[in-house]
């Protein structure tokens, strides 16, 4: 299950990155805060947009998934879940706006954490 979620994450963030690089407005299924959230100061790290960083991060997580050293994968999952929690708190408490696509991405990361820690790796 974790593997399928990681692949879904890569597909989702790659779509966001593609739209971002082309200047196409993001799809916001619920509400209308996606462009606001993603264009905020929290939408980038060291000048690099989060969707682009996320493509690299989730691709790296996929690579870690197949490593024989499970502690590297689990460490990355924990870091990913903490980042997802941080970004969720930023949306809800600081920006007071939500990006539905971002919330789906963060939720999938939480699920990856739960299934990986619970040993449900398939």
C-alpha cells in the first residue's frame, strides 16, 4: 500500500510542478485557496517552489523504499510526515486558507507513514 501511495504522490506533485513551471493556475477542487497557499512565502524553500522539491523528495522516497537498509526509508517517512504536518498547520493556523490538492498530498504522506510504521509494506 505504501508503494502505491508513493507512486500516487509522485504523479500528483509532478502534475503540480508541471502546472507551476508553465504558470497554469492550480486545480483547487474544494475552496479556492490553492494559488494563494502555493504563492505564499511558505510555497518555496530557498527560492525553489515546493512542487518541484516534492518531485525530488518523493522520487527519493521511492528509491529509499527499495533499499535494503529499512532505517533509511523509515527515517525519510518520519521526516516526510513531519513536513506534511508542518505544512498542514501552516495552511490552517497561519494562512487560514487551504489548498485541497496540498491537503491530499499531505494526507497521502500521513498514510504512507501509518502503513510503513504499521508494517503494511507490500
